[in-house]
C-alpha cells in the first residue's frame, strides 16, 4: 500500500499555515500578550463575538475581561450567535461594532462564533462599509480586507481558528455558503484544552467527527499533497485513540489536548487540501434543519462518501483509516469494507444516527441535491472531489445515508 503514487508531482500546490496559534494548557493566558499587541497597533476598541453561555462557562471571560480592562481596551459584545449562524446575526454584530468603532474582532467559541467573528471583521473594514452579510455570502464583492481577527477556540473540531474559511446561512434561500478568503485568517488563535473539559459528550463526539471529515476530504481532493495526507493520517490516529477517553473522562486534559491538536492540524489540512462531498452535502442538511449539529450531519454522510470515493483513492483512504479499520490493503474492491467499518466505528463511539433518524426522508432528496449544486460556493467544493460529482452520485450518497450501510 503506497499512497505516494496517487500524488501528482507535476501539480503545484499551496502549503498554508498563516495564523499564530498559542497551543497547550494555559494558552488562554496569552490574551495578555494579544491585548498588548492590540494597543501597540493603536486598537483600543474591539467587538466580542460569542454566545450567551460559552464565554462564561469556559472561564475565558475571567481572563480576557481583566486583560482588556487593565489596558484600557473598550468592547461591545454580541452574544447572540446560534448554531449554524445566519447573515442576520452577522449584520447585528457588525452594527454593534460600527457603533463602537471597533478596530478588531475577538471570537470566543467554536465554529459558529468564530465564523461570525470572521464575517463581521470583513464588514467592519472601512473599504467594505457599504456591504452587508448577504452581499458577502452571495459574493457581491471580493472580500480582500478585514480588521484583525483573534480566535479563542473552545471546541476540538472546527479548525476555523487556523484557516481562511467561514460559513453562514441565508435563511430565506435555505443556502449555507462557504467563504474562503485570505483576509479572514486570524492574526492570533488560542487553543487551550483546559477550556474544553466542560464539552458535553455529544459535542465532544461531533466536533471530533468534524475533524475526521476535514481530513477525509482534504486528503482525497484534486489538490491534495503529501502534507495533507500525512496530517490526515495523524488526525485519525489521534481521534481513534483519544475520543473514547475524552467521552469517558471529560476532565482528562491529555485526551483533550490531543483531540484539540488533531482538530488544529485538520484545520490546516483542509486549508491546504480543501473540501468536497461531505461538507458540500452537509451544508444543505443544516440549511434546511438549522438545529442539526454540523458534525452529526457530516457523520451521517461520511460512510456513503467513502463508499463512492474509495475505489479512486484506495491507497490514501486505507492509510488514513488504518487506525479504525485495520487490515485494509488499498485495493479498490475494499470500498464497502472501509465504508461499513467507518460507520461501525462511528456507532461504537456513540454516533448512531442516520438521516431518517433526524427526520429526513426520500422526499427531501430532490431539494437537498438542488441545494448542493445551487448554493453559492458548494459547486466549487464538489468540483474538488476525486470523482465526478454529478447529480447521480450526490443523490446516491444522500439515499445511502438515510439508513445504515451495514
């Protein structure tokens, strides 16, 4: 089994890692250095983006508030971020930031608050003052500038603290586009496993599954590289080892540390290798049902995505999934074995739902397929898949995800 043969050595790829991430137990204290940097840059007003709970229960505010107060940094707080955030929430946050005159944005939370933070940072830049969040997510202008972004991450799944991606829903269209622009790389990120010990069991599972999907897609996209494959292998090794431990023992800082590290390198992985099927197809799921956790949506789709993509990239996926489906040899005929093996592993760690369990039926598939191809930006993700992502394949993946493969 040798995945190196699947790499196109004549293709010039990008190797990215642009955010300074403070990583490890105690990293939260680095907010003091970050506040010093803000003052040095002449920034004394910031917009805080979070939800009503996370900034308090994680202990982030106990450290950040005095750091800002002691340096004379004023803030406005938008604490109304919801799972699967909307363009309306972004606009409300931007309004608060403009009223204050915020020169930077600090996001506290997982993917939803940090993505909202990134979006607000674009719209708070003076060059973008005439636009709103719908303009941003329907690509009415090229987002090339943003005020500085600081991401204080509180989950181990998103990877958004170290990448150039953000998402938001446009409710009236049932669209959930993805934004990918260089100006939304955070200047600083904080990944401190000590703030994550309070994550509920399901959120622990779903965020880890998000990281797995990031690398599954990045390692098999048309722009993959040895870098993304190696990051993918390490991500799966760490998640397979430490996810059961973190669920059983939430206070285990070593388990949280390595799940967080897996999430962070998975974020860098897909920042380089991009995404394809599972994210392009999950976005319609959670656009139609905003209450659906993103990681759960990905988990329900992943086995079927493996089933259809494995024959084209068997060496890569056999290497990536070796920790949870041992014995794969990298033969195209193993597609079903790998897909069912991954599904069984998901069931074993407590992610047992399929689309029918979450209220989707065969009658929804026409709409879901339509949204996958017509939501702005998702067609680009689909174009990165290792096989031709036509309507027939997308429909088949949705259909096979209604019930267990096995």
